[in-house]
C-alpha cells in the first residue's frame, strides 16, 4: 500500500491468512499446556488424561459458540 504523499511503502496483514495463523498458535498453546500438566496427570490414570485433553481442547482449540 502506498500513500500518495509519502515515498514509504507500508504493508498490511493479509486478512485471509490470519485465521490459519491463529489456529496454529492455538494448537501449539494446547500442546504446550498438555505437556506441562502431563506429569501431574500421569499419576491419576487414563481418565485424567482424557479429561485434560478435553479441557485443553475447549480452552485453546475449539471456538466458543455464539
């Protein structure tokens, strides 16, 4: 984008690329959250691991319904 009165060129973020970047960031945050809590959950058994996965997905990956 170029302003008619300025010799500098500025760029704007592509709106179509933003959702993909946000989704990738959310997935990475979910993975990091799971890995941080994994030692705590391992002692509680498989049900706790499933619960942690569900909570993590709800917090980071799935979008709230409007």
